[in-house]
C-alpha cells in the first residue's frame, strides 16, 4: 500500500487517484441545509465524475439488507 500527500482539493485528488481503479470508496458526513449547499460535496463530485464505480459510505446510518427493503409494504396474502 502506498500513501502520498497532495496539495489540491479533495475531490480533484480523489478523481485523479481513481484513474485505472476498479472501485472508489468515499465517506460522506451528511452535511445538510445551507452548509451542504455552500460546501461542494466531495462524494457528490466523485459519484458524478469518477472514471470507475463509486461506493459512498455514510456515517451514522444502519444498513438494511436488500432482501428486507420494502417487505413491510407487501400484502399479507403474498
């Protein structure tokens, strides 16, 4: 594993690092409201412009397995 420091905006650095990657994984703090509008979302930039698939991991969110999503809306006779 290699680590290096860069002196450029985080979104730009991540997008450049993603060149040739199979997957880019980024975190999201979930800034809402005015602060979210003023600050450019790094994860949003990556999702929109990355040259590879992107996974965004949000903090403080409990995952629901895909097979459980929407099961509460199914009729009882199914």
